[in-house]
C-alpha cells in the first residue's frame, strides 16, 4: 500500500504514551525544544512541522490552504508514522488543530495553549489577522536589519515582545530560524483569507477526550478576554485554566509549567482503545 511520506522536518523522542505537539502559524517544531526533555521522560513525543510550513508536508497543488486541509494532511502524516491515535497539545494555530483532531476522534486528549479560531465577529478576526499580515510583509526587511544583532538578548526580547514575556531566552540561532520560517511560509496570506471566509472553530462536544484549554495569562496576540472566554461554550466540556506569567507562545517563558500542564492532561485522560484507521475521520 502506498503511504504518504511524513514531514521532513520533525522530531521524535522518548517513550511512553504517544504525545503530538503542534506549533503555531509560521513556525516549525523547533519552538517546542524547551519542553522536550521534560516531556520525553514519560512520553513518546512526536513534533511535526505543520503542513504548508517550511519542512512540513506541502499543501497539494490546487488545494486551498485551510485548517481542514491541514488537519487532513496532519492525520495522514501521523498515520505514515504508524500512529492511529495520540494525545495532542498545540499552541495558537496548533491549538486550533489539536481541537480539530479531538473533533475527528483522533486525539485521546488535548491541551490547547491559547488556541486560535475563537473569534466571534469579523472585527475580532481582522484584529488578529492584521498583525500576522503586517509581520509577514515586514519580515524580509526585519531579517536584514536585525539578523546580525540577534546575539544581543535585549534585541531578541524586543522582537519577541508580542509573543513572549522572555523572548531573550530564545537562542539567537532559533530566533533566526523562526524569522526565516515565518517569511518562507508562503501560504500564510491564503490561509488567513480562508479563515476569514470559512470562520473559526465550529461548536462541538469535547467528551470523551479530555480537553483542556490553557490560556496564557499575558497573551497579547490572542487575549483571553476578547477571544478565549467564549471557547468553553464553543468546545463543550472543555476545562479552562491559565498558564500563569506567560505570553502567547509560552514554551520559552516557562517550560516547566507548560510541560506539567500537558503531562497532567495526558495522565487524567481516560483510556481509549486503539481505533482502526477506518473509524477515524471527520
């Protein structure tokens, strides 16, 4: 049987229950590096680069870059690795995708860290999308201006101030990688257009998977008051909690807290027998 090849730029390590980690829009798996040693002590951790991103499974020619398409490709990617069901944690766009994998019956549990997709009005959507469009447009210039200055922690903190409380903790080379990967995610404008056209997360019941929506306390990208409060109604049965002291991308701000939240979700999730691939779909 012909199987799709998995994403080229991905990480796998550790042993135990399978745990999949999903990054945000324009990123790569590398943003999860601070939490990997903590989670791999007790989990088999798989961290793919998302479809349509640099090093991830490409969006098929002629297919629209949508969250549904990305979820299709992500599940196919994981099945190519022999995974039929897994615990899933995701941040931002990865959080939205983790919730979509719960909807489809793929996720045994979900930890969604400040997930995207929770806007209620067009104005709320435009406020988030506008910032990503501006960053995407300016990145070629920013890379030229700042790439040699990233060895200075205060520069990294300045550039990451919207996403993190402690952006200086991101190593210089990882900062360069993040800027290049965002710049080279060429499907980003089209994906934002599809989100505007199709809308955000559709309501569903989160049970039986244990779903926890953990909002970052100092999220400046998708603030809880404007985008998070309604998600516990949209995703019925989800548990809400706070990632204290952290910005929108919390993995560098407090890796111990992020790892503990994810590990607790996995530990509390009810056992679900492995499903046949035929039973997993939309």
